[in-house]
């Protein structure tokens, strides 16, 4: 079986989006990219800053509720269906629950050939990128940098602290079959 889904997990501003762009450019077949940010932007506004939806704390913390989890389950079921229909998909995710998040996604992607990729970045470097981006709550990158990897098992890991996105993508591409 060939790789159907690549899951990139890393904290905010760790470099997942840049790696995704590079993977789409260097992999020989077409890949579709979908990320947790796509899901969040597709949610109704009333789910933002809601106990049931997504709450962003002033310190950069992120809490999700039951309504978000329901939407996430439907979204990942849709991704799995697309992969089963023949699409190759790169998922850009942030495992806020570490291993629990991976287990939830693994269950939804059961039967598919998934490449699990850890995208690490030094918290201070990610915090600098967060400031430069200007579209994140300050503190989010630093608070997520290590937390998202807790207990998670990967097929390959990259560190964007001092390695460019293209070089990371090339390393990941060697594991895509």
C-alpha cells in the first residue's frame, strides 16, 4: 500500500504550513492539504470563544469543547472518505491532547496508510515566528511547542528551529511510499 495521508503535528508557528507547501511542490503526485486552521475557520463564529467550541486564552492557551469535537469528528471522517476515494492528503494538525489526540485521529483513519510526522521547533524561535505572523494569540507557540508531542509516536520527526522547510520536506518525502 502507498502512503495515503501525511499527518504533520506540531505547535503553532512550528513550520507545518511551510513544510506542507514544499511537500506539495516536491512530491511527484498531487496532494491536498487540510489543516486544523481550515476547520476552525469553517466553524460558525458563535463557536469561537465558547465553552462548547474553541476558547483562546489571553496566555495563548486553547481549550476545545464538545461541539468542536463533534465537528472535528465529522471533518476527519470526511478526510478519511476522501483518502479512501483516492485523494492523497496532508493534514496540518496541533495535537493539543498529545497522545490522546493522536489516538482519536488514528481511530478515524483506521485502514489507511498514514505517515505520522512530528514537526518540532524551539519554543523561543516559534514565539518569534508567532510575533512576525501577527495572527496568533501571543503565547500560543510557546505553550504548544512541547505539549503537542507528549506521548505521540512518529514515523519521522523534523526540527524547523534551524532547518528550512524544503529540507524538512525532502526528509519527509523519503518516507512517502
